[in-house]
């Protein structure tokens, strides 16, 4: 399968003060395949958001290379095409909403691109339908819940027709209902529309449906694999200061108590199915 993003020995340094430089990323290498649902986890300061911002050239490497569909992010002439390919959704939806009516907000980026009005209307409708927000098109964003606002922010990115969407902790400020709304939307975009998803989160339960999980610590990738390979490593994850999905934790405790149970159970449904056999 073809790669949509390639990160090669990526180093990112920033100045803490006049004297001191801090390495936020230390020769990180990663490939993201087209159509993949990749989740990146790690606690605050692990480098996961810094890496995400390199994927659509919001940050540029201090060393190493980042390629998006083969385009080098360090070349200025590629920036426009890179951001058309890889759209970004941030943590706080209020920082991304610019208009006073939902459909005008979704249309904002397209208007700046000079897209024809007829095409704008079509794309706005399609984008709102894909996130389940079409009935709110005439409403003011200030009247929406946090989860609904984030879905509008995602619709604004979808309208630009990116091949990849990078979501930087999009559920961090939401309640459980809003989190579920956004995660359902992300999964639908990946599975039904084939959009590549890079999802940065610190909620382990959001990673169980991923194709692959990458764990970051201190500017390095320290673990990666399918969820069923990564999350059973409970002791390793806890040493890194991370939780594991609650059901996986329960399976580990039942195993320790003498029950013959697999330790790679990730969801409530899997647990129920196993216990009812």
C-alpha cells in the first residue's frame, strides 16, 4: 500500500531561551499508509502534537525530512499542495470557527480558494451530510454543543477534499457524549470514505479501533503495532505514565486472579463474548 506521509529521521528543536535549545523530536521515523487509521498516543510533552504539525507543514524540520505524497515540506512551493492533501483539526473548536452561520463557516476555506459558488454549495452540503450536521446548516455555531462544533470544524476540512485528516486531540475539551459523536464521525470518514486519519489523543479507548497505534515518549517513538499488540503490554504502558483501555486492564487482573482469559481483549463486547462462551 502506498504511503501518504513519510517521516525520515525527523528532528525538531525550539529555543527555550537565548542559550538553551530543546529537542522536541529526536530522529523520529514513521510511515502513514493511504487509507490507514493511525492513532498516536503519549502524555503531554511526548512530542505527539509536534509531530502532527509537521504532517501538514505547520512546523518545519530542524533535521531530517517529511514528505506528504512525495512533496518535501521544507520547499516553500509545496506548502499549498501539502495543506490541500493533509487537513488539520485542532483541540478547541471555538478557535477554528470563524463565521456566524454553520454553512458559511464550512464554506470559508473554499471561498478563499476561489471555488465557484455552485461547487461551494455542493461541497458544503456533502461535508455537512458526512458529519451528520446537515439539519444545523442555518444555525449559529454559538448555539451548538462542543461535540457539534468539532464536527463543524471537521466538515470545514472535509469540504476542501483532503486525502488525509490530522486531528490533534480533537476530543480533549469535550464531554463523553461529544467525544463519542466526534469518534463516530472520524471512524465513518475512514471506513466509508477512505480518508486517511492520523488521530492524536491521550484517551486510550479512542485507539482500540485504529489500524495501528504509535506510542511516543520524550520525543521518540517507543512502541508501535496493532492495538491488540500494543495494549496488552500493560506494565510497559503504565511505566510510561499511560493508561490502557479499561477492559484490557480488567482482563489482566482476571488473568492474575487465575482465570484463563486472553489479555488482548480491548472492548466491552469482546469481554462479554468471551465470558459468555
